[in-house]
C-alpha cells in the first residue's frame, strides 16, 4: 500500500494560492491506475462528480477543476 497526500486549494492568476485548502490522506495499492487514484482522491476531497482535468507529473498528479478557480494535488508519500 502507498500513502498519498491530497489537497485542494484555490487559484490566483492560474497558480495555486492557498488562501484556503482542504487536505486528506488516502492509501492505495501499488499499481493502481491514475484514473482509480484520481477517483479515490476526489472522494476524499468531497468533489466526486465534479469534472477535473488531470495531469501526471511523475510522483504528483495535478487536478484542475473545470469551471472553478480550484486546483488539487495528489502526491505520493514514501
């Protein structure tokens, strides 16, 4: 099992702003697909059903919430 830190924050001028932030920790088995990991993270952040564009940056996945000034991050903790 791998532990992931997930967070959701607002944006300002297209960059993460952190004037507010929602954080959670999730665990997932090794080899889990990015889509399944994003679904678990969205559930933990209470944004299931909200459209997001995901970009994989190696050990971090960035979620951009469609139609809102919010950005999420899923980061592996080793």
